[in-house]
């Protein structure tokens, strides 16, 4: 097993008689040990057989983190790569291939991803989440499971150009504005968590607490006779506004993603 540090591992015994490992949490992992999905009656054929048809994947997959997935028992043909996620491929090959034919397709069943990404699976159980568990979306709509990890801010497999990836669905929020919300330059995940949240609209913090992460200013007095402790943002006392909840719900900054008429994000 090649890994710099394991934080927690649960061991089980597979039907093949070899110990398989499920990663609970890890840090700086070079290789991950997992038990591949079971395809009844199928045997492992190896990556080279897969590459005979999937020529477009051959060029990019070696650089993918998924290429380092490794099934314990390194002498097995299906110990690494394709079959550790898709399951043994012999019946798929004998059946002439075909999308989802005698093979597990993570693009249709997120359970294939969740067997390793346990933390992400837990996030999808939170009240506000993308409808992946409901089957209305799948992981590969946002992630490329075969490509290299090119977006470090995405903390894992590349969310292809991050904002552009979100814009495929959220076109209204990602269009060009005369007055843009500068946080959008840093990415949608500055405000939103992509997998799940306890907050409405999958926000990383509730109500005005979210805005104050960037726009907070020290409480100060306005004028010589003004009471102490006012929350002044942009020379305006916001003390009463933030008590109403979200800055956009208070009826003020409703154009939160950008505005074509007002630099303060007002419609």
C-alpha cells in the first residue's frame, strides 16, 4: 500500500478472500484501496481491453487521480484503473459493449462514486443539496472522472473551469453584468457549497452572516452624538438592516449576482 498517511481505515473481508479497504478519511494519499463493484458472473479483463474501444480516454486517464485507485491483491488483472470503478468487464466485452451494458456507469448511479467519497455522500444528506440522490443529476455532470486534477480550488476532480461549469445550468446568475459582484471572480463556491448545506440556496453561511464575511466593518459611531456600536458599511448604518436577515431578503441588495443599473446590487 502506497500512501503517506492514513487517518482512518475500515477493513473488511471480500468474497475473493482478500482484504479490501474502505477509506474513511485520508490525507495526502497517493493510492486508494477499494473493493470494485460486483458485476455478477463477470471477470476482470484489464485496462488494455477497455482501451481497445475507449480510445478517447486512453490519452487523459493516466493523469487522473482515479488512475491511482488500486484493488488490494495487485496481481489481479483488474487491480487498477477502469474496473475498480466500473466493475469486472468480461460480460461487457462479450456483449459487444454499449453504455451501461453489463457494467456499472457512475454517470447513471452515484453510488459508484459514493463508495469512496464518503464525506461528499454525507453532504448530499443535508437539507439543501443538488438532486443527485434523487437521480435528477449525477456526479459526472460537474466532474470529469477520467481527466486530470487541474482545478485545485475544487478540492478534487476538476470542476471544469469552475464558474463555467456552474453556468451550464445557472445561466441567469452567470451572465455578464454592467456592475458585477466581485466575489464571482473568485468562483461560485465563495458563497455556495456545491454538494449540500444546511442553509437555503446551498449557502456556506446563513442570511447576513454570509455577506459580513467580506463586507464586515468594525462597529463605529456616526457623528458626535450617535450611539456606539453601529454597523457601518459603505458610510451607511446597517445595524437595523442585518437584523432582518439576509441582505437581499431585507429588500435591498436583491441583485446579488450583479446589476445592470446599480453599482450597489440594487434592481
